[in-house]
């Protein structure tokens, strides 16, 4: 997660927020995540969801409910955001089009 969040520091594009859709991490992990989040100068929302089966879909839906931005880009915690990748998504964004 740290490397993923660090990679967002080097994005030249502005973004409103990062929503971390957590699929039921333990209290120890959540406390560590809170300490990590405090090190960043952009908005990070931690959307925790209890493990109840169908985790990935339910977890992402919970993240969507907590998001406030107009565009959503889904990345996993082990993903590095390359410079220009957010811009590429925004340039390709058209009403009714979903990018994968």
C-alpha cells in the first residue's frame, strides 16, 4: 500500500481524493494504515467493510459510496500509478464509456 500511495505523489495530475476500500482488515492493520495515511498531503478516505463473502465487489461498492469525485479509477494496493496514467484515463473519458 505504501508504494502505491507513494506513486501518487509523483502524478502531475490533480486528483480529489484516494479512497482505500478495505475488505475487513484487523484492528492492528487499520491502526498501521491510519499512521501511514497521516504521512500524505492529499485526501485519503479509509472505507472499511466487514468480511462477509463476495468481498471484492462489496468492498469496492463501499468505496464508491464513500467517494466524492466525478471519475473513479480503481487500482489495487500493489499497483504503482505511473506518471501520466491518470491524465490518459481522463483524456479517454466520455459519457457512457468505461475503461478497464
